[in-house]
């Protein structure tokens, strides 16, 4: 029953995310010819230049990144993301949103806000509406010089440079404002922009949780030897570093085995070395 409720909540978050992103795009940005960053921005720019439906381009351009997500993150994530992006495509094609305001500043700020809210809600539900982070993860893993944040920054520099060339300087500047508003909204919804997040789990069933994280999620776990401050009993403390897209999966595994488990999640500014990639099980 708890699993059903959790998945129902995740589905609701994704649906709300789709509707919010659709409002940001059709209700604000499209009429003013502004774009967002990332894969969504590329889709919007190509839609403008080729006079092609945005709903089709968002679906087509994101699908390769979903395939990467299947390999790097997992089947469940890939299926959810494919359905979410497909839902956004249908939303853009068939839902009629009003053109909210002709004011360019309001369009840039609130268009970015609703797009960011949509992406953030979808991530909270275990999916993505934009494949940028997946693409950045793939590039960073093949390069020792670039981190995920660096790749995202470089991608957006090229996108907005192209926007300045094809759409004009003013539209590009407003588009950058849109991207900033969207990014800040996503940060607020998912508690930080960090690529890696640390999770500490204290439980009487720490061994079962450790095995489940390694077996089911293919994530490494470090075990600290600790002692309860009140009970004065020795106990194991689990420490795991994951991407922010995997936080919900780790918490779900822990809660399934121990509803009373004490879980602390906090962002990391950076993480290097050690075993921060998925372990290879044979």
C-alpha cells in the first residue's frame, strides 16, 4: 500500500510538472520567441528556425538522452522519463494555454519559473523533462577535465550564442533571464544544484539496507562504526553518495526495510575519486 501511494504521488508530481512546463512554454515563451537553456532550448530554437512543431522536436531530441539514462541510471527512470517527455509533447500539441502577458520581462521571468517548476516537480517524481543533465553526465564521464556543471554551462553558452545570432541580441538576453529563473526554481524544488548528494542512514537493519542498495541500485556504500549517544550501543552508519536523481530510490529502499530509519540528505559541492560511479556487479 505504501508503495502504491508513493508511486501515485510520484505520478501526480510528474503530471503537475508537465502542465507547469507546458504553461511556461505556450503561455509565456513561444509568443515572445524566447527560449530556455538545455535540450528544451535547442528544441525551441530549431522549432523557430525550421518552423517545425515544438511538440515533435522535444520528443525526438530528448529520446537519445533517455536511452543514455537507461544505461547510466536505470530502466525505471528511463521509462518514467520517456512517458513524462511524451506527456509534455502531447500537452504542447493539444492543451490550449492562454497567452498570459505581452510584457517581455514578465514573460522571461515567469516563463522560466513555470518551466523550472515543471522540471523540478518531474525530478521529484523520479523523471526528467529535459535531457541536459543526462547528456552532461555522459560527456563528463568521458572527460577528465570537465565536470557535469561545466558541461551544462558550455552547452548553454553555445545555445544562447546561437540564439543571439538567429533571434537577435535582445531575445537572447531575455532567454538567458528565462534560463536563470528556471534554474533557480529547479534549485529550490530539489534542494540544490549539486551533481552529487550524500545520504547517511542509521538503522537497526543497516546490513539489509546496505545489501539492498548495492544489489538493487548498484551503488557503493561506506560503513562507519558508530555508537548511539543515548543508547550507548554500537551501530553501523551507512554513507552513500548518489546523483540527485537517485535520492528517492535510496530513501525508498531504506524505508521499505525500516520505516523508522534515520536518514540525512545533504548536498555536496563536489565529489571526486573513490567509488562514486555505479559498481559493476558480475
